[in-house]
């Protein structure tokens, strides 16, 4: 493979502006992540510690192997909503007893660990990832169940939790529950439906209805321990497989369970030399545009992500607004599709479709590096068959079976988002950079389209067009679309798996690829009809 040569001018004003803007956005991200890490705040954290209990992230840290990385997902879920940033649950991929696992840990300092609509989005996404990639699932349980005041938003989607736990087990993926405290109402089915359950004595309480509900439903006066205490479940009901004396023993037992699973990856290991890129990842802060109207060469990104900065480019002289080619990341062979100049023309769409087919023929995972404003519009391109050509690429993305991992480096607009494996096209994982935006189109274009439509409607009706009112509507719409396209908003809604520092991209991709290889890596051998 050829070694990429960097030509970016790091002394330019663009480079300085990018670094300043990216660092500001990263600082903002870290502030929001700090809010999530703080859970319910100092008061409820102190109350939790006074009970002699560890925090959710402390439990995760003890569960993981020493110095093992933890790829946390959805760190700013629920941002911009009435709920706590982080959605009162920690989810992520980490190594336990030399096995890559999906970990779900409810945060009891946030409303007692009660689940809100964003909690379920985050948890169900974690379980989907676990099933698709054969990751044993470990639940660190201490939750008051669903937030009853939000029952209309919770009840139906919450049922999917039990469905997916059962489906995971049926597919041969182990599920484990480590119960540290309350696991009530619907939450009681988490230990009930997991393959293995460990409960902490004098702390864990698992019941369908707590004493107040039992009193209301049956008139019975019951105490916590006889109704659902750890000792009772270990000695009488049989729900607990193991009884731990404290939280440390509970985590230790969880690690032993994983160790005895005899778990093996179904996919191949890394086959290429995982040597470091020739260029510093820190330089990505100068390269990534904070003004999304300013393009940047994605080869500069690949040179700081790929092993040894090596990249074998496919069709370099054709469809040049889309860069395609082969590389390896942490030793895993990959195919890369990266937007070079935003718009996808006819040639780019056909080139992208062909490349996806080739990677499926060789069972090669795909990395999508998004920076696109969508497929080209206009009479010339429509007559050349832009719809047909765009459909070819979307067809290929849809029916591709090799793992897709997507990084939004800047813009992800319109059908370009679909053709470049956006969230609705089921990439195994999708991360965004803090400078990125995702929307149907840019704010100015969207507001302008609506203005033109309104102007045409007024003309058709024979009524005068109010320019002043249109200007007000246009400005308000631009502001709204801009706010709703930002990385924090999109991640807060659960439309990606997290915002990452661009400098961490290589590490994130390495963990993601390793995760994917827990399952077989097989490409599609037959595709749907391509409109020629």
C-alpha cells in the first residue's frame, strides 16, 4: 500500500481557526460529560456513599480488567431535555476477564436510578449492539424501575427490554445481572431473565411490587426482606444464583462468571501490522473544519487514523469527491469511504456502490467518514440519472452485511447521510465529532426553500406577499434548524453512539473493530436490483 503524504498547511489562518473552534467545542463537550459523571449531584452522591455503596462508574471500573479501555456510549444522552444529562445510566464496551462485554449500569443517584424515555433509548441501543456483535451483557442493577410519572412514555418501549434479554440468551449471548440495590416492578425482570444473577446481601431488593404496592393490591403488610431480599431469593425463591456479602464480592463473582463462560470470538483477529500512523492525531484539530463551508481533504484524516498512514486508493481519478480505498486500523483490514468535497455526484454514487460491493466480496468491514451535503440536484444531474445512481449507493449500503462504522467529521445532510451509512442504515456504531452537524439540509437552504414555497403559494392565490413577515419566519427557522443540527442536540436525542474528540478517532475505531469481530465477518453475496 502507498503511504499517504500530508500536505495540509498548519500555519494557515484556517488551521488556527479550526484548532480554536474545535478546542472550544471539546471543552463544551467535557462540561456536559462532567454533568453526566456527577449523576444526581453532590447531595444524592453523598447520601449514596453514606449508605456504604459505590457509584455506578466505580462499579464499572472495578468490573473491568486492570487498565482496560472503556468505550462509553451516549455520554450526553438526554442533553437539552428536562432529564439529567447521561439519561441516568452508563453504557459501554469494556473488557472483563479478557472478554469484550457490553455493560449497562444504572445510576441510583439520579431519581433513585428510575428510567425515563431516554434511559430506555440508551439501554435498548446497548442491547442491540450486544446482540449484533455477540457481546456478553452485564447489568449492574440498582434502579427504582420506570419513572411512574412518565408511565405513558415508558410502558410500551420498556417491554422491549425483557424481549431483548430473552432474545440475547436464545441467540447464545450470555446475560448477567449483578444486583446491588433495588430492582423493582418491571426492573425485577432484569435479574429474572438474565442467565446468571448475583445479589448483594442486605442491599439487593428484587420484587414485582414493593410493600406499598402489595398493601394497596392485597392488603398484606410485608417487609422488604421477606418480599424480595437477597437472602430470601438465594435461599427460598431461587432467583439469586450467588449471594455476595458486599459489592466487592458481587463484582468479583461477576468477573468469575465471565471467566468461566469459555467465550471465544467468532470473527478473525487482526492480520495486519498495527503500527502507529506517521502523523499526530493532535493535528486533526487543525484539519477538521469548524466552518462547514470550508472543505478538507479526508486523506489527511486517514493519514492520522490508518496503520502506518498506509492507504490503497480505489478509482482515485474517478468520482473524486468521494475517496475510497483499503487500509488497516489496529491491524484490522478495512475499506474506507470518505467525502472529499461534500456533494455526491453521479460518478461518486456509482463509485461508492462498486466499492461497497467489492468489500462485501472480500468480507472487509467498512468505515464511513462523513462530510456530505447530499446528492447533487439540478436539471443536468437529474437528466443524467442522479436518482438512479444515488439509489445504487443506498441499495449497496442497505444490503451490505459487513460491519459498518460511521464517523461524522463535519456535515451529514440529506440523502448523503443515508448513502454514507447514517443511523437509519444500521452501522454497528456511529460517532460524531463536536464540530459536526446533521440535518435534512443546511439552515439557510431549508429556510430559503420554505420561503420560496410560501412566495409561490401567495402568487398562486393572488394575494400580496409579506416580505417583513417572511424575513422574521426565515430567521426563526434558520435558528431552529441550526440548533437542532448540532452534535450535542443530535447525540442528546440518541441519534448517534456518542460525540468523540477527533484525536481519539483511531482508538475508538480500533475498539469498535475489535468489538465487531466477536461475530462472524461475512459480506453479502447477492444484492437487490440495481437500476442501471
